[in-house]
């Protein structure tokens, strides 16, 4: 069966893909997501 790690990885990939589309991947780090400021 799929391990929880798989779902987490898919979530990270989805966030990174969306970030790249909007072009703010360099401005926002995955570790500090979500970021309120």
C-alpha cells in the first residue's frame, strides 16, 4: 500500500509546480510555506 510519504511528496511537488508557474519559487521557500507577511 502507498505510504504517507508518497502523499507528502505529491503535495510538495504540487506546491513547487504552482510556485514555478507563478514565478515566485525563488521568493518563497518550501520550508516556510505557508508564509504570512
